[in-house]
């Protein structure tokens, strides 16, 4: 599929990554094109790069490996535990010029330090941060926080060792400079007023007038086919099951074919997908021929062998697609870093889409959506992620009015971004 051309702002970031050895953190509001730069980098760089992410789903989305699997790190808090590194792992890590980490905001300070220590050890450069490798990070700390440890001992360790859980408070950054680049050009929203309000939500600085404008816009009754963004899996499952049950007839039951090492919590689509003609669905992959993108909403029109989906005025035949899980391997003969397929997951690239979780809506854009925060937003950035999926105020529907308590910004993020960019937040 043709990749979108980079804007001048995005191209300048790519050039900086490509022509320096700086450690760069690329951030920016939702819809500024962080993933566009990452994809361009993966295909166009002249450097030897490995791409990784903190979760299995995020790693699949960028065609990389999880951080733990790439570096063979133990799970849980790693602290100063000994890191076992077989010879082939050392060779592979020594061959990398640049390590690219997506969704960096979900990486804890401890894991960031473990990445540093692992690369120093493997590359035999104990005194160079990250063993001399360049680190490129993508993500928005205003959207996705790291998951706090459940174990009380691990929590106590973090409190004693780090200023916060966040990656930017890792020890490695005390003696290694990080270049922070914030993308400013929003490609998702065209409406300047809505952009201003979203920026205010992102920074936790919503005025009474802005809140009133949001709530007035969202107070209209939503059309029947508008997707709901909800905070819990249970709400989403209930809405989708209720709506599917309203359609008469037996559902098509498509079971995924899974080969190789795939953990259930990293499945890119439903293992068992139930569809009926009339079901509202969301595409989970970009189409190689450009007919739809990840996040496009359509309606199942008929089912015969494959599934036919109507998007706007057009009907498309949708066939099962294969997601590949990759692993990096160093080839001693060619002296190159190879990417091999270690698992495959085959399923229709569709999910029922009368509702989706705010978390799973990450990276998608919608013309219209109902925001259902339940009794209250329960994590920093959640309201911002939900609202910023929508292209305009005209497409916003709120299940209930937004309250001041729904807009949560982690003070550590405000502090870091202020220090890094000299901005008052």
C-alpha cells in the first residue's frame, strides 16, 4: 500500500533521526502523524534498525517485536537482576545502529534502564548509554500511561528508586541527553476551535466556556449507526452483543487459524468472529489496494464464502488476512539483521463496531462517535484519547456531560513536557 507522503514538519524529523546519532523522543497531539514518521523510518532509513513496543498488539502494529522478547528481558521489575545473554542475542544487538520504540509512554523507568543495561552489556560498551546505540522513541505521554505494578514490594521499589514510573525519569537520562520533538501540525482535525479545545483537554486547562461548548455539541441524540467509545471491555461487549442479537438469522462464525507462538492477549482480531448481514464493523488493517484503512467503519452487506462490506456507496469483498509476528535474528554469514516470521494469525480483518474501547480506538479517526466514559474517566489521558479520535465537533455525541474530574493529567507529564519544551502546562 502506498505510504502517505511526509509533511515538511514530518520530513524534518525523519532527516534529523537519519543524519544524527541523537536519542530522539517524537511526541505530539493525537493526529499529528507520529506513526507516519515511524513507518517511513522503517522503510526508508539507511541505518540498521530494530523496531519494538511494550505490548504484543503495539508490536504487531509496527511490524516489530515486544521489548521483552527482543532483548530477552525477564518480566516484572528488572532492577539490577542479572541479564542472561546468549551469544546470538549479543551479536544481534551489536549489529543494531538504532533501536526504535513505539508507544514509549507505556514503558516504565525500570524497563527503560533495563534496555540501557541490556544494550551496554551485549555491545560490550559498559560506559556508553545504550551501548552506543541510538534510541528513537514515539508516543504521547498525555495519552497512555505506564501500567503501575500490582505487587506492593515492586511499588515500594519504584517509590524509593525513581521520581515517577515514567520512562523519562529513568536513570539513564541523567547522563544522556534526550532530544524531544513535539509535532504541532494536526492532520486529523481541520476545525481550529475543536483543535484548541482538544489542546486544553490534553493539558488539563479546560475553561468553563470550552467545557460548555463541548457539552452543548455532545448533548444531541446520536444516530443509530454511530460508534460508541467506552472505557471498559464489558460495556463494549454488551453493546455489540445486544446489537448483533437484534438482527435476525444465524451468524457466520469465523474461527481464526493460528500458527506458531501467539499469546491470547496479543491476538490482533477476535479468535471467534460472529457476523450477520447488517452488522456494523470496523476494519483492523489497511487494505493493500487502498480501499479502506485501519479504523474504517462499514456494514456487512452479504456473506457468501467471504464477507462483503459496504463502505459509503461502495461494496467490497473482504477476505481473511494474515498478521505476522516477527523476530529479529542476526545472520552471521551475511552479517545482517534479518526479520523472520515466527507466528501467523489468519482472520477476517473485521471487528463488530457498534462499540469499541477507548484504548482500542488509539490511532483511529472517526467522523462521528458517542463518548461513554461511564461514571467517570478513570485514568490520565482517557478523555483526551476519546475526544481526539473525532474529526469535528459536529461528530461528537456525549453519553453524559463531561465533568472537570474527567480531565486527568499526570503532573509528572506536565513537569517533563514543561522542562523539555519550556512550555507552561
